[in-house]
């Protein structure tokens, strides 16, 4: 009888251990299944990386450089007509490279006489003008040749220049190669002589 009771208790204990082991295995399998499922979801839908601040690389442009004074031939052809002097002034690119000049300036006149005045005529040219090798642009100057005076006339010198770039000015030469151009001015300080100047254009002013 004692042996029979002992065997029954052992069987019951073994059955309980088997059940507990089975439950433990089920829990482990369930945990592994859930873990594997989460890994698959993370792989399928990864967390997007935060946006990065990307700085675009600067673009480079081939900007035409300003002409040097040595790149240009500045010349004037002066002609008299009915008491007036007109001169067609030209700037020619004599270099072997393309360069640009300011195109919206007017001729500047330098003089020491007290009774000369300068007046700008027409419209300013374009902001900048690119000159290919051998290309020419034009301007004009005009002044009276004596009839404006009601008395004696005296000759005074003027210098004609043009600012091709900030801080850089070319000086025009006349047919004789000089930079001093004589102007008929009145001896009377109260009688003014007006000099008309134009800007720079791609063609002569009177065309």
C-alpha cells in the first residue's frame, strides 16, 4: 500500500513538472515570435533619419574683367563747322582679350578756365559694355568756336577723359596725338562757354 501511494505521488509530480515545462516552452516561443515580428517591422519601416542641412556648392561664373587703360586706344577726331567744333571720340579694344567698361558714364572734362561749363547731353549708356578684341565704342563732344563771345577770344586747354571702371580713367588723344585740346573761350569771365558731352554707345552719336 505504501509503495502504491508513493508511485502515485511521483506520477502526479512528474505530470505537474511536465505541464510547467510545457507552459515555460510556450512562453519562450511566444516571446521569440513577438520579438521576431518586431524585428521584421523595424526592417520594413525603418525610422527616417533626421533631415540634414545640405549647403549647395557655390557656382562659378566666368565674369568678364574690366579693361585696363592699356587695353584701350582712346582717340578723337575734331572737326569745325559753322562756328562749332564737333568731335567723335572712340574707345577701341586693342588687347587680345575680351574686357568690359562702364557704359553709363559721361565724358569728364578737366580744365582750369573759370568761364567754362559742361552739360551732359542725351541718355546714359548701358551699365557695362563688353568689348571683344578690335571692337570700338563711341562718344561725342561739342563746343562753340568763338561766336559765343561778345568780345575778344582766348584759347584754353581742356582734357577729355572717360571713367572705364571705378577709379580708372582713360584720356583721349586728338589727331596730333596730344591730350590737351584747345577751346576758344571768351576773355570776359562773365561770358560762359558751354561744352556738351555724351555718354558711351555702340555706334557714333549722330548715327
